[in-house]
C-alpha cells in the first residue's frame, strides 16, 4: 500500500512518462492494424461459412476451430520463433499484428456468420428470385440487415484484441505491458511497481471502457428497437382485426 502513495515512486513514473506514451502508441498501432486484418478475415471466412459450397464451409470451420481452440500466446510464440529460426523474422510489432489479426479474425468470422444466419431465410429467397448472385445478395440485401446484429459483439472482440496486445510481452515486445515491465525492473527505474502498473491499467481502461460501453448501448438499443417492432406489429394486427369485425 505504501508504494501506491509514495511520492517518490510517482515522481519516477512521471520522469519516465514517455516510456508509457511509447508503450501506449505501440499498443494502439498494433491493435489498429490487427483490427483491420481481423475484420477482413472475419468477413471473408464468415461469408465462406454461409456459402452454399461445402469446401468453403469446411475451410472456414477448420480455421475457426483451430484458432479458437489454441492459446493466443502459443500462436504468437509459434509465429515469431518459427519465422526467426527460418531466417524470415518479421519483427515483434508485425508478429503481433499478424497473430492478433488471425486470432481475432476467427471470432469475427463467427460473429459475421451468426449475423448472416439471423436474417430470415425469406430474404435470401427473395434476393435469389430477383436474379442476384451470392455476393450481390450479401452486399445489397443480407449484410445491411445483419450489421445491427454484428456490430455489438464485433466491438467486444475489438476490446478483447486491444487487451490481448499484452501477449507481445512473451516475445519481448514494445507494447504498453512490456515497457511497463521493463520500467519496473530497470536498473535506474525499478521499484515503482504499484504506480507503474496502475498507470498502465488506467491507460488500457480509458481505451477499452468507452468501446465496451458503446457495445452495451448498441445491444440495449437493438433490444428496445425489436420490442417496439413487436409491439407495433401486434398493434397493427389488432387494429386490422377490429376493422375486419366492424
């Protein structure tokens, strides 16, 4: 407890504040490009999972099951050290982007698949009867309707990705957690454990909390909208029955 209120420890953290700024920058940079990669993979494999071709569905299922059922730390270490020993090292930050992108992409694919499958089958049949091919059906009819279902859980996956950037620590990364650990164990900076980790946690919080709150708000808004639609349909049906009886 004394470490938390130690002015000397907090002063040391302030003096080396740029270490935390650099760690935050690297974390945000890694997360940003990993999110782009995860979105691309999620959309591609989500569409493959809902296609009419068995081979595409099988490939998507294998990707999702293998990635989701192995730890992100294992995947990160495998990618980094396998490439390093083969003489094709791509750097720690790039390794983190690829590992996190591939890992989160598997979860994004499931979100996209669930969102597409939530659209009534009549929409698929109506689009097909109008002569749309599979990609046109998805782009013009299905995906616009599934976005409101996909967005909340997708934002949650983005939050998880940001927190998972801490896995770069295992390969000596330059992310926020890695630089915080280097700070508290450094010869000239060591000792300020509590302030350093509190600051690191606070920086993660101010990034992740607004995103989590946004996802919760979207989910609540979606449920309220669905309830209003059900009440409106129910009222319309009752008014129609009353008119018919008159």
